[in-house]
């Protein structure tokens, strides 16, 4: 009899869990990609070229648990994000932080939960609470795929959508020792307030961000207090699409506590403009981007590195080589002369990294779709620095990043499966010589193919 009641209780628990689970409407989405890449001269060095080649992949699963009308739990995880044949993964079961082949720090875990947040709508507005994407506003120029914890609030007022948010970059309230004031408050918070206006042909928006980073106070006795404005507009007029965006940042990049250092203010700018026309099966367009560089004659002011500070633009990817997130993630930053030095404001190589900084960028492109499954596109891009980088007090000998020619063909094998072939040739500019006029730079070309499944 006792066993009967135990079995009956177990069956009741199973039924209860099953009924609870079935109450939620679960929707799955995501993507899988695998790519092969060959870069002929990643180091841009004419003396001793080093080619890089390999395959890499990522599985992304996005799940929405709809618990009730207007209430959902949204999650996202990445799995098996790695280079094929990476020996550091053979036979291991534990997740860990690794350094990829490019020598940059990466978190490449077997299963990495990146996002989990509640999405619910009340009578006073909509809330997103948890780990989610924050830097996704306007065009792709400043957008990023990164995740932060925080709270978003949306309230529609006619054609206007008001946005308020708090982002938690780091939480470090702690007290190291009796009365250690510097360590009592070591957070990194961003406060957002903005609005998006939708009209017949498109939309426009403006957002203000207040970023206060005190994570360096316990060790360096300094903090930053920055103000960022981001505004955009985009519209479609028949076959013509236009969009633009601006970013301005000002405030205190480094604010030292009394007697511990020299304060550095910030005043940086960025601007983006893009237009495209569709003409039957053909299309053509152009892009212009400007991101201010640092003027090294003003030691108490930083005019550059605004995109690096925002970690903005890793969703932009205007080229296959220059400022392409996948290229820099799997092959590394494009540095050229490795003795060129380090940007003292960002700690990044003084060449070209993931985030577009210190640049005038110009691009024209055109494409043709002979059938609905096939898209062939060619682009020509040219870039030079707004301000020459420095090594100590010595400026680089040149400001030219170079010219890149890209040719990309995409073919849909199925509605959800796309195969891409890409080729790029970069005519290397003399900026990558650094401060050494005798350093011989050489051009680089890239060949790649990529299979992408979206579901």
C-alpha cells in the first residue's frame, strides 16, 4: 500500500510539472553558421608574410516562453562557438576563458547563456528586465551585439515611443578596509532616456545616455562621467532609401580624486550617412562615416575613441576586412607594424580594430539580382585617419588606412539556408607603417565562404 501511494504521488508530480510546462507557448528561433576563411597577409608586412586560414562556427538559439498574454521570458544562448580543430577543446568538458588564434581575449564556452530577460506589458507601459541587448538604436552604425544586465521601459504616446533604461555594466559596491571611501562605490552604470517618432515614410529618434564608470576608483583613484547623444533618421521614398546618424560625447573621461592625477575631459563626434536606390533587379548606393580622432596636442582632452568607449558598431561591418567584426574576432586586429605603439586612451593597437574610430570612411557599392535566390554585390571603400596616431610624442608617418575592394555573392539554397562566397583585396595604406618610414607594408587579400541557417 505504501508503494502505491509513493507511485501515485510521483505520477501526480509528473502530471503537475507537465501541466505547468504546457501552459507556456514556447517559440524557438536562431541561427547556425560555419565559415572558412583565408587571409593572405594579415600582418600587412612585406618582409615575412603570414597567412591565416581556418574554419569557425557558431550555434545560436533564441527561445521565447510566452507564459500569458503580454508576459514572456526571452533567452538566448550560443554554443560551439569556436574554430574547427582548436586543440584546446579536444577532450575537455569544462568551460573556460580562452585566447583565440589572434591572441585576443575571448569567452568561447561550449554553451554560453548570453541573454535572459522578462518582457511584459502593463497598463503603464512595457518592461524588459534582465540580461539583454542595449546598444541597438537607430542604424547599424552604432549598434552592437553585446549584452548587459538592466531594465528597459517603453511607453507609446501616439506615434511617439518613449524609452527609459538603466544598464548595469559592472556592480562593485564594496568596502576594502575600514573607511576606504574609494572602494565603497565601484559601479559602472548607464542611464538612458530617449524617444522614437514614426511617420509615414520612416522613423527618427534621439537618445541621451549618462555613463558613470567608477570601477577604476579602488585601484587608480579615478572615474569617468560621460554624456552621449545619439540621433538618427531614415526614410524610404519609392525606390530610394536614405538614413543618417550622429553621435556626440562629452564630459569627464578621467576624473581623479583630489591630488591623485590630472583630469582628462572628452569631446568626441561621429556621423554616418547612407543612401541606396533600387532599380528593378539592380541596386546601388554609397556610405560615408566620420569618427573623430584624438588631437594629441590637447593632453587634457580626448577627442577620439568614442566608438570604442560605447563598444558601438560591431553590427555595422561595412567591409570584409576593414572594421569587420568576424575578421577581427577570428583573425585579430589589423595592426601592421607591431612596433607602432598602443593607443594610450583605449589600450588598443594604434592600427584598426573592431570598432571604427579615428576615421573618414567612403564607400560606393552596387549589386544585381539575376534571379530571386542570387545576390551579387561589389563595393569599393577608402579610409584615412582623422588624426595621425602617435607613439609617445612621435606621429605616424601617414594617415591612410587604404582602399578595399569587395566582391560578395549570396545564394539561397533554401528559404532559410544561404551560401555566401566572398573575396576582398586591401590596398594597404602607409598608416600601418607606424612611425618607421623603412617598414614595408604589403597588400592583403581574403577569400571566404559561409553557410548560414536561420530558423
